[in-house]
C-alpha cells in the first residue's frame, strides 16, 4: 500500500503544492498530469461544499468512478464521492427490521420498492425502510452495529451491514478503486473488537472490487477540518454509539481512542427516566433540543443532565489518556479542538464543551473549540480525502 512508501504528511503537502502551483497540471508528461490533476482535485475537495441526501426507496446504488469515503457508524452509513464542484454524500440508516416470510408480505415489499433481502424464512428490511416498518408496528428497529462495533449478539449483523453498504454503492467502474472507511479507536474499558470489525468490513469491501484502506474516525475529522492548522489538533466525533478522539500532529495520529457512550446512551437514559422508548426520545431530541434554553419539562431536564454527563465523561477520559501518554509531542503553540458527529449538533453543545474544558488538565494547550462545518458528514469527507491522497501516491 502507498502508506508504506510516503507519509500522509508528504502526500497532503503534495496536494497543497499542486493547488498553489497550478502550472504543475500543465506538465507534458501524461502520468504527471494524471497524478497532479488528482492531487489538485483532492486538495480542492478540502474546501468543497458537501451536498448530502438520504437514499430514496427504490433507488439503485451507484457504481463509483473514483475514490470513495465510507463512514460505517452506529446510526448511519454514509458514502462520500468527489464530484466536480462539490462532495456528494449519500446516507442510509443503519437499522433493520424482520418480518416472517409470506407471499402477501413479499408482494407489498416489492410493490413499495422497499429495500429487503430474504434469509432463514424471514424478510430483512434495512435502512430507512426499517424505521418506517418499526413505526407501523410500534416497536424499535434493530442494529447491526452497537456502540460503534459490529455486534456479536445479532448473528445477522454482517449480512445486514453488507446489504446497507450495497444499497449505497455497487462495485466500482474501475477494479481496484480506493475505498477508505472509518474505524473506531480502541475503546477504553470497552466491549467488542476493532480488529474483528475492521477485518470483516475490509474483506467484504475487497470482494466488491475496491482496494480498501481504513482511517481512524477521529483522524478523518482532522483531515476534513484542520487543513489550515497543518492537520495538528484534536478531532472528536460524538456519534450515536461512541465518542472517538484523535490527537494529530502534522497529520500523524499520535493518540487515538474511543469511549462507548453517545447519542443512544443519552436517548435510552432519558427515556428510562421519563418512561418512553429511546427511539421517541431520539426524534424529539433531534427536532427540538437546545442546550442553551432552560429545560421546559422532565424529558428536556433529563436530556440536559445526560448531555452534561457525556461531556464530563469524555473530558475526564481525555485528561486520563492524554496525561498517561508518553507520546504527546512538544507542540510550540496551542492547538484547536474540532467537534463533529450528530450528538455535537444541539445548540449550545460547543460552548458547554469549551466552558467545562477549563475544569480538566490536559498536557497540551487548547487554542479554540469549534464545531465541524457539516457534523454528520465529517467522517465520510475525511475518509474520502484519505482515499484521494492514497490514489495520488499509487
Ligand atoms: N440535530 C440533531 N440534534 C441532536 N442530535 C442529533 C441531531 N442529528 C443527529 N443527532 C444524533 O446524532 C447521533 C448520530 O450521529 P452520527 O450519525 O454522527 O453517529 P454515527 O457515526 O452513526 O455513530 P458512531 O460514530 O457513534 O458509531 C444520534 O444519536 C442522533 O440522534
Ligand atoms: Mg460516527
């Protein structure tokens, strides 16, 4: 793999050079032209607007004709591709729902363009369709990934995650196209194996005809958001199942880890207090939660409490891990923190995070805390940038 030949920092610098020296693209040598133009594409993609959309029912997955970024999260699976003027992301809900086999049920599924597959006498309805069905039956969907990692207790998990990926992308037009997917950092005191999760996904992606590479989720956040800081800073993704943290120094992921607490924990904890299902809390939270406005009822009070708990646990973990590490480089100036992921989206989250950061002691000085431009798509975008730099180096 190209990773062995050149460091990521060298590749990213090459991308920058390609942008500032546009004459490089005019070189006669055709090979150089190809590489330089790809580098320019990747570098300029750092600044491109992201246009995102959910996968429609009945819509066919696309066969990619360039590098691909893939974020396989607890809540969403997102594919990012580089279009001429923007980065296109398509997302699918990472959920499934099963109904027993019958001719009648099958006719309905087919007629309504529902995305499903058949296994062991059951129909597996996956993605956004699963949510619609679960609502109809007034119950919860199931997940193939819990707390960021492939579940060992859902035996169908692997088949389901494959089906979800296939609902978003087909095999590439060019065999061996680079696909970079995000993987979590090793969980602190956690459950599940990152190695198993990564290997299973890698095998499947390779079978589809891609050259798969992986990137730590926090590092993907750094690649997506910290170009102007020479990829030095702390990238944090706060998702549905976990928080991922990466301290990057000049694009080198010095320290990475995760804690298995995220939006699902907040929904389920607040739901348990108030006596309603986590999925109902999730819908209310996404629609109207503001951490700036005083809580108006028991549910919002509980949501504020569990959000504060999440922030404290995350920052305490940073204090613990960073202080125990002997790998922290001497960085001459304060470094930024960038927050991403759906759970960082409520109004006021970034400010609360910044204020409570004053209470923990980190061995690096922090210059600022800001929210990523498009928190739900940051990981997929960072993975795409990684895939593009990998193609450059091929
Ligand atoms: N507008 C919003 N306000 C509050 N929370 C939101 C909003 N949009 C999404 N979320 C929450 O963000 C979480 C999903 O975030 P995201 O898609 O980044 O997670 P993921 O990448 O699938 O999971 P993970 O990285 O933990 O494996 C869910 O808990 C969801 O309820
Ligand atoms: Mg995520």
